[in-house]
């Protein structure tokens, strides 16, 4: 698989990562048997080609489960640590009814030690701040995370971007002149500028897909100018861009799409033209719509690494195969000309 480098330290990773959250959190069937998730992780690493010098990025967080996602990954890392690039997150606590931020330096350090134990590793490759604590200056939290790098427990630091939501998505072109939602990540960029003064940012995780391209406007240019990697979260639009979901299908109450306005029957039907266009591009390459969607994300620049979520072996292997798909200028122009995704996100 193609490798990509992120951050000033030139961290090397496979071009397509694996979002591990669906194995334990937020989707129907997430609380599947652990053995099934372990098989999926092994299949994903196998699809990488067993690479040395830059493993598949496995993206997790202590809150997923909570804790069970890291435990699952730890079972695999115990055998195959050299084939994986491990990314986990801290800063959010899961209660019975609420999720709250905790950016206290002491807590961050304890959370890191706990993640290391669950992951059965001595070092976390990328440690990300999931959310900034509004009660704690982000510089204090980031400083504590920087101390973890100095202690050898963490190799590099990343930040999860939070953007203001737009009610109608713009077309997925590559330039952002005058597009609706172009200021979505302004607050995140201000936060990044603050923490960059404390310790270098190696990666930013943000939503980026054919139906959610706003990161291209200001966030990706900020990253490119500084050699910072962009981890593209939800590159398959929470599963919509795979073409496997049907308008009007139901979701279990614990599935985040059950409350997501874009997954009502009306909005899923209205956004079918996006899938029609992706299928047309994919068929020219003998690929799937999901692979075409991921290839579009990869085409946005060498600093971009998509991390599609998957809980089944089949999907993890299919997603990894997108690294070999090269879209042509004609393909990219067709995708740019597709109608914007419709539907409120809030």
C-alpha cells in the first residue's frame, strides 16, 4: 500500500487507515463479539501488506465503549505492533447521560497511562485531544500532552477539529471561493494557532468526504502550509457513500444515524444523485462507490489520510483497496459537478 507522511516529524503511515469506533460505539451492531472485531483488525493489517516502516493507522479513543475499543485493539497489537500506527484520543468522559470534556493536565497524563495499558504497547504513535475543556486553557492541556512526548510515552500530538455546522452542503469541488460553510473551521484554526505555540501539531482530525467537503476551504490549506497531516474522518459519510444503505431503512436507537437529519428517508432519497455519480466513476475503474469516495479524499493531497470506519472484515479490506485507485481529471471533474448534499446536520 502507498505510504504517506504526516507532521514535521515525517510520521509514515499507510494511505488508508481504519476507524475502529464502529466496533464498539455509535452504530447498530457496534457491541459485536470481540472475536469478530479482532478478525476485522487482522484482515485490515493483512490488506496493508504487512508493511514495515509505516503501518496502517488504527484510530481509536478511550471513550469508545468506553474503553472496550482500546482493549480490542490491544489484543491485536500484542501480536502485530510493528504493522500498526496507533492513534488514540483523550479529553472526553462518558457518563450515564452526558459526555463531558476534561482537559486537566493530571487527568490527561493518567488517561495516557491507562490507554497504554489497554493497548498493550509502550508508545502511542499519535495522541489526540478529542475536545478542549472550556474550563481549562487549551495551552495547559496541550502542555501536559507535550510532556508525554518528552517522557517517551507518545510520539506525536494531534487535535480533533470541531466545526460549526452548515445547513446545506456546498458542492464537493476543490476550491472554496464563496462556498457556503467556508468558515466552519475558523474557531478550530484559532485553537490550532494557540497550541502550535506550545508544542508542534502533527495531525488534525476532521470530517472530509464527497458530501462534507468544508475542510478543503481553510483547514486543509492551514495543514498543508505547516506540514500537518489531515486525518479525514467519516470519509464515507457515515456509510451513505458506500451505496449499501436504502432510503427509509431503519436504524437501531443506539445508532447515531437514527438521530441524524441526513438519514431520514426524505434526505436519503434526495441525496441519491451523489451515489449515482460515484457509481458511474467507480464502474469505469471496476471499483465500488466506497472506493471511489475514498479515492476522492486521497486525491485532495499528500497530507490527507482517510480513516473510514469498519466493523466487518469485508468492508475493511475493500476500503484498504481504495489506495490503489487513481482517479483521473475527468473523474474528479464529474465528482466536483455533482449536486451538493442536502439536509441539516444539526
